[in-house]
């Protein structure tokens, strides 16, 4: 290797992930699938987990040619399923432990307040907050095994721009989703303080709109409004979620802890753009 690439400040050293291990919950579609693919392409051994076996199989067919990828059908809100997931990871990564936990599985529900069921509110909170806490706690021994002062284990929670500001663009209120993502952002900070001394970082990414099953309808119906809402004038692209993941998982991100990083083109800062600047 040329001397220029051996420096700790060389880009390959800063952002390399080869040899690490990862779990991506909800890795069978949307942002989770993008992140699983990114990690595999970087030489990470990856396990994905989501509820439906057929979606896991479909994702595996796409991911396995890219590297060492396994899937387990598991519902992160179910204690028995989380135990199976723990045991599966223990078996897959017995040597290395778990370097990267991406808590990405998420649920949403939209309805006007009079029609918003308690059950839906509870399900969204349970998936987006409670399950993240429980799974992280249950995987601590595996994360610990991969953690060191120089190279901490990483917990990366997928929050949302909706946890930073109240969304209106989709025309239907998402009470539980917004509340759950705000809670997840603060849970991230709380965990970061607790786990930092144990050589684990905990950060959250707060994406704006990206194409996925969850946002398909909204982007189709209100794509122009979403673009107009953003200083960048568009939704996010896969590489733009991949980039922040690589940063948080790599040497470059090892001292970033308790951060909530918006990846939304600046929508959380200001609605819309300055059209008179577009031609400058
Ligand atoms: N796309 C965006 O614009 C956007 C913006 C902000 C935040 N996010 C967040 O990004 C994350 C991924 O969402 P997405 O947009 O990629 O949506 P998506 O395509 O619908 O993906 C959601 C994934 O989570 C899995 N899942 C749902 N509930 C689960 C459970 N209880 N246990 C295990 N897996 C479960 C789904 O698979 P199964 O159905 O097989 O379980 C699926 O793989 C979510 O946390 C979402 O809130 C997305």
C-alpha cells in the first residue's frame, strides 16, 4: 500500500469498514436495503431482519451477490423474535461480536385526530421507540465484544425530519410517528451518555423524504410540494443516506456521539428556497 494511503488521515483509513459486522433492522426494503447494500459493498458482514420471510428472501437475492449477507424474519416488537435474532447474531458473529447496529425498522400511521386509534398510536411508538431500546439493550453483550476505545461499536438509529418539525406536506397528521421520532432522537442522546463510557457511540440520522415503500404514495401525490419545501428543491437520493451511514460507522465518526444528523436538504432549517437565487 502506498505510504499516502497508510496515514490515519487517508480517506481509505477514515472511511474503511472492511471486516466489521452489522445488523440492519428493516433491511429488506427502502432505506434499510440501501444501507445493507452500502455496508456489504464496503466489506461488512451483514444480517438483515424484517417481519416478512418473502421480503427477506427477495432482499437476500439482491444482496448476497454483493457479499456476506444473511437474513432472519423477525418482528423487533416481539421479545421472542428479538431473542431469536440475538441467538442468530451470536451464531453468525461469534468471533467478532456486533460492530454496527442500525435500528432502522419503522412504522407510520396517518389519520385525523378523531379517527386516530390508540392501537395505532401504541404500535408506532412500540416499533419506533420501545423496540429500539429493547433490542439495543439485548444486544449489548455482542456490541461490547466488538467495542474498543479506538474503535467503538456503533448504534445508528434512523429517526426523521418529522421528529424535528411538525410535518404538513402529506396532508394527514401523523401524531404517533412525529412523537416517536422525537422520542427516538432523545433516546439516542440518553443512550449516548450511558454507553459512551462503554466504548459505544449512539447517533441518529433524521432523513427528509427518500423514495421507499413508506413514502411512495406521498412522493407520488405531493412530490412537487415536497420539492418546493426543500432549500435543495428535491427529495434525497440513496447515496445521501449511504454517506452519513458510512461516516457514522467508520473511524471518521468514532468521536461523534449523541448527535442527531438531519439529512433533508435543509428542510428542517427553512421551508422552501430563495427562487431568485436559483439563476445566480
Ligand atoms: N423514506 C423516507 O423518506 C424516510 C424519512 C424519514 C425517516 N424514515 C425512516 O426510515 C426507516 C425505514 O423506512 P423506509 O422509508 O425505508 O420504509 P419501508 O420501505 O417501508 O421499510 C421499512 C422496513 O421496516 C421493516 N419493519 C417494519 N416493521 C417492522 C418490525 N416490527 N420488525 C421488523 N421489521 C419491521 C419492513 O419490513 P417488513 O414489512 O417485512 O417487516 C421494512 O423492511 C423508518 O424508521 C422510517 O421511519 C424514512
